C-alpha cells in the first residue's frame, strides 16, 4: 500500500537527484527498504508523508555524498556547458576546455548544499520550485544558496585565472 501511494513521488525525487532513470529506480528500492527498517522509529504524532519524504530526501543526499560528483555528472555538465556554438577552431576549443575545467574545479570546491542548488538550477535547468521540493527547503533558501554559489564560483574562477596569467 505504501509503495503504491509513494513510489511515483519517490522515483521523481530520485530521478532529480541522480539524473538517470535506472539509478532512480535503484534508489527508490533502497528508500523503500530503508522505510521498512525504519518504521519502528516512526513517531505517530508526526505526519507520515512528511516523515517518509524526509527519510527519502536524506537517503538521496547520503547516496549523493557517497558517490563522486564528477563521475556521475561530467557528461551532463559537458552537454549543458555554454559555448558549444563557438566555431570549431583549435583556439576556441582550448578556451572552452580551459573555462569548463575552471568551472568544474570551482563547483567541486563549493560546499555540498550550495553545489547541489547550483547544479539543479544552473546545470540541470530545474526550476527553483522543483529544486526546493527535491531538497526539502524553502524557495528563498534555494535562491540564497544559488546566489552564494554563483558568487563563490565566480570568485574561485577569478582567483584561479589570476594564477594562470
């Protein structure tokens, strides 16, 4: 009964975190197993939906932290990285690759909570509402984290470019 009631929402959350349908299915199964093992801890004074979705979100965050961000998202990052409209001459390719590496390295230096918000909004193109739902945070918090992330990323890139020249 619980699987029928929540599987679609959990699968959707898992897909937003992983970006892969197959990975989302695996994560959904893990979440329902975790639910099964955690039911004894459920406080009946709390709303079940909120408790379970928090459990799911926390599992997704833990899973994300256990895997390397670079391994899971490099292809999507490359696909969405701006500048693919540049002519295909060697100089433009080098500039684009250098910029992509600077952005990539900068993203990896951001704190996880800020990095996730920036990835969802700026790389995956999710809305603030979707990101807030997935991360279980108010929209204002997401906007703040994205803004801080963009500023930190710009600072990291500027500092790094200063080292290169």
